């Protein structure tokens, strides 16, 4: 498999590179008669797009999506939906110095090893720019979830060691870090300022909560819902770890602490399972956390090699984020939506 297609029933194939003329997605398996317009896909794209936050790359892309097929008179037709987003602010010359050099922490070396060549312009297919197509496709997935009143909420839980202690959903989009804690957002701003002055970058943690997911989603043994969510979230380039529910903290708990007691009236007294038991949703809130590594493009001089294996030193210039957070927040939410839409349609086929 080429690894560019995601899902079994609700299938999404993304295409395009960072500095190509455009990128996009083809969605197959979307049910017919769902209301859909380009405007429905642009809210999360606006949150992901570059050139918005002061600490993000100054590359300015409008990220306007066009629907080329699969919609007639405002409704999905059940046939493949094709989406396209044109790249409008490409400056490939910024990457000329990287044609013969591998950037530490990037996919330059591994793409060269796999294909025998690579697109050095912004990382090509390995660039985070590719995720715009995922976010656009997830807007279609949300239309599927809307029929069952499933809501996906994502936010920055931690950035550069600063962690949100309060979770106020109403303020997530009111600060540049998409953080649910106003005080923590201010501390994050100070931390970013410090690290930017040093020419370095930051990592953090994104948390996703799914409300309204019915019990029963997921397959036994090898296609568990939590396994699929972990794969989906790990497919985002900067993600290096995934937790469901209590996650790694469960390893330090007693069974009597970690088990979620079932209540006579329905539901659970606690939610250490993160809404998933035996790989199947239990009707409780699904909780997923993603560990996001620091952006590898930094001004600090690093050791590397060139195409001939000779040692080189490298300081990355050009337009780059200080952290993948917060622009990665809608991307991780997108992968959760795509996973849930696929599993929801699979469950409806069973029933």
C-alpha cells in the first residue's frame, strides 16, 4: 500500500506537496444527502492555516478549499468528493541551500532512503502543509458525525512545560494558543517569547475529547477503536506519543483505582478508560492526548551530513513555526473525526 489513504468505509486519500501548485483530498464512502458547502470546511482550516499567530510561520496561505465533485445542489451525492486547496505563497528559493543537506529531525534522510530522491522544498510530501487536506476532509467527516450528535473538542493542554489546569471550553479559540486556561495561555506566551529569542523551538501536548459517541464503535482484537485512534493521531508528523484515558498514569495505579465502576442508572463513576473498553466505545467521553515534538527547524547550529555523507553544520533559515502547537490542534481533531466517521459507518453497516 502507498500509505496515502485512510479508512475502510469512509476513505480519504490526500495528495500534494508543500511547494506544489496545490494539495487536496478525495473522499469515498460519504453517505448521500448530507448538506455540504466549501464554507463548511473552512473554519478549522482557518485555525490551521499559516500566517495567523505571531509565533507561527509568516507564510500566508488563504487556504480556500474548492469542492470539485460529489456535491449537487448543496447535498452530497454519495459519489467521491474531491477537494482542492491551492498554494498561493510559495518561496521555494528559501530552501535552495537544503538541496544537498539533510535537516536534523526532519524526514529528509528517511525520504531519501525510501525513494532515492526527495523534494527539498519545504519537505515536499513530508511537510505539515499536507495536513491542510486532512483538515478539509474532516469537515466532511463531521457532517457524518452530526447526524448522531457527536462532537469533537481539541485544545492545547501543555506547551513548553506550561500546563493548563482549568478546562474552560468557551475560551479555547479566544487566545493564540487554543488553550482552555486563560492564565496558562499568558504563561505560554512568555515561554514562546523566551525560546524564540534563543532560536529554539517547543513541544507540547494536545488533548481531544469526544462527546456523544455511542457505545459499540470498534472492532475486536486487531482493529480496536483506541488502536485506530492511536494510529490516526500518530500519522500526524510531529506526534511522538498517544495516550487514551489515564494513559501512562494507569501503569502507576492499582486495579481498584483504575477500574471505572458502572452505575445502576447508566454510565460510569470515573473515566480512566477514556471512553473505550476492550477496544470498543462504552458511551462515555473519549479522551485522547498527543505528545507533540518541538519543531525541528531551528536557528541554532546543528550537526548533520550532506548527500555524499560528509559532515556539515546547519542553521535553518526561512519561515518556520516556533511550535507545531497550536496549528496542529485542528489537525489532531481532524484525525479523530475521520476515525470516528469511519467506525460509525462500519457499525451502521453491521446493524
